[in-house]
C-alpha cells in the first residue's frame, strides 16, 4: 500500500517529528493500515490502542524506539 511505503521511506527526522504528542496518531494509523494490509489482527489492535492511548504516554515509547532503532516499536508483523 502506498501509505505504508511512504511512511517507511520518510527521512529519520520526519519519523521522529511524527512521534511527538498529537502527531503520534500518524503511527497509530500506520499500524492500522499495515495490520489491515497484512491481515494481522495483533497489529490492527495495537494501532487502535495507539490512537486511543498514544497522546498520553505511548508517544514517548515511539520517540525513544525511533531514535534508537530508526522506526517505532510494534510496527512490524506480530
């Protein structure tokens, strides 16, 4: 899917910016789209939870793992 490919090819700085509060919803949407594309219910559920809880604390996890690994945690198939 084009959205998943586009997100995967973003520059590192943009990926980190998308981890900031309120912008982190982008990674939740990414997880939902990728979970739907791969027919992976685990990734789909994590994406939904990330949108609901991401503004509170999960954005911190995304920013730390993106800085350390180059992409947020739990964005690959489970």
